[in-house]
């Protein structure tokens, strides 16, 4: 039997969308059902049912409380309708309602099954402030490599502005076509597009994972970009810290052309690299200068060996890094990124 005394408070919120039943779609909050004996004999406590977290509808209208809970008898998570009849279930042993699989449509449910989003915070309240560090440097200076390492080893979340744009481009449509033209021409996309992508990725990540340390890689690429960011962040926003990867052009070109064989990026060719570098000098360097003048910029000599770059980079992030992760041994992927282990042959 679960030791109900030692259970962690249920602070998760669940959003259900797309069920096709208005009374099911909506927000579910930690259950306030009083302690009872469940059908399988397990005593439940506030926020819990059958020893697992449980939720009530936020509008309090459901006949069954909790209305989203786990059944030990059926070994499944279950979502009920207002009248208490079950609409969706998922047979599994997961500690929390699964968000990555299709739910089963039960007797009173309607297809398609809904999407379940687990929030770490009450989505009706503003999202906690993130810790943001901007990473800038020329094309191929190693921004992505170092950010990936910090994600794997130090628990930071890596948001590459370029990758977000490339993902958006894949979705197709008018915006996608215009993104393609900007990227291949080495030019900067309009700031609204990238600021929105970054802000919503950050909010979604914090709400759904609780993670709050973000490396924003390849942004702000111009003073205009920075103005867009500050505008979207509100009047009290502080200027984030910047780590600037300094690297001479010949090294950048060599690295990007080395990478070109594997990535197939439409801008990894000699002509695009030159255009990207010109844009970098004209638009991005003045932004770096601005951060330097405000004492918010740490310079990293990115032409060094990967391990040396990483050790300076790690120091630059120490203020917000979870100390318990600092001494962890390198994972296999980290060793590959650091050039200490070959990538597996395809
Ligand atoms: N490598 C890495 N570190 C190394 C080291 N120390 N020693 C030896 N080799 C090292 O690294 C490049 C290569 O070098 C890799 O093979 C790596 O193994 C090796 P990588 O980490 O990929 O470098 P990175 O700096 O991330 O290079 P990237 O090409 O991604 O930088 P860009 O800044 O050019 O590209 P990004 O994806 O950020 O942007 C692409 C385009 O999107 C821009 O040109 C622009 O059109 C558009 N964009 C906007 O318009 N607005 C934005 O805000 C952002 C992007
Ligand atoms: Mg990159």
C-alpha cells in the first residue's frame, strides 16, 4: 500500500483539448476530494487517488471526484464526463497520465481521443521568469555544439533560433517560403517571427517540464532583434547575459564546410557562408558591442579545442547551473560532441 503520509503535494495541472466533448475539454486541477477508501481498498488523500495523483475539473461541475484518476482494479488512467461516466482510458502503469500516447475512447467518449498536456504550474497564472543567456558568434563558431553539451550535462534548455526557424519552414505555407528566402540569402528574418517562436518555446518548456534555464543560441542577431525581444519581455525586463563566441573567418569556413557533408543545410555552402558572415559583421557585431558596453558580455575564444571552449562556457553558465550536475561524468553523446569518442558509423 502506498505510504500516503510521504506523498509529494500534487502541484500539476492538466489541460485536455480536442475531445470533441465540451465538458471534457478544459483544465483539471489537483483534486480536493476528501480522503476515502477507493474501490481497490487503497486509502486516498488530498490530491491523490489509489496512491497516484488525481485531478478535478477546474469548474467543479463533475459528478465524480476526482474526475481524472488512476484505477488500480483496471490498471488504467481514466477521464470521466460531467455525469461521472468514463469517456477515455489508458491502460498503463505510468505514474502520471501519459501525454505521449493516444488514449482509448471508452463507452461514453467520442473519437478522436483528446490531447493531454501536463503543466508544472497553473496555466491561468503567469509563467515564472526564465533565466536566459544569449549565445552569439559567427556561422560555425560552435554555438550549437556547446549549447547541446550544456543541455546534456548541465540541465540547460537549448533553443537554437536557426533550428526553430528551420522547423517552422518545414511546416509549409507563406511564412515558411519567406523564411527559406531569408535563410538561404544569409539575411535576417523579421523579428516578430523569431521573437514569437522563442517566447512560446520557452513558456511551453517551463510549463511542461518545469525547466527554467535557457540558452538562446543565435539570437539577438541585430539591435532591431534585441529591441523586439525587450518589447515582448515587458518594461521591467533585464538585459540578459551574453556569451560571445569569437572565431576567425578561415576557421568558421573550414568548420561549416566540414559539417556540410552531414547536415544538408541549404545555407552550408561557400556562397551562403560568405553572405552569413557579412550579415554577422554588419548586423550582429554591433549587438555584441552593445552588450559589451553594458558589461553583459563574456567573450569566449571559440577557435580553441572543444574541451577548452567547453570549460570557459561552463564557467559562464555557473550562476544558474544546478550545482549537483557539475561533477557528473560525461555521457556518450557529450563525449562525441567534445571529440573524445567517434560518432557511430551509419
Ligand atoms: N565545431 C564546433 N566547435 C568546435 C571546436 N571548438 N573545434 C573544432 N570544431 C568545432 O559547429 C560547426 C561545426 O564545427 C560542427 O561540425 C562542429 O562539430 C564543429 P556548430 O556548433 O554547428 O556551430 P554554430 O555556431 O551553431 O553554427 P551555425 O551554422 O548553426 O551558426 P549560424 O549562426 O550561421 O546558424 P543559425 O542556425 O543560428 O542561423 C541560420 C540562419 O537563420 C541565419 O543565417 C539567418 O538567416 C536565420 N536567423 C535569423 O534570421 N534570425 C535569428 O534570430 C536566427 C537565425
Ligand atoms: Mg547552430
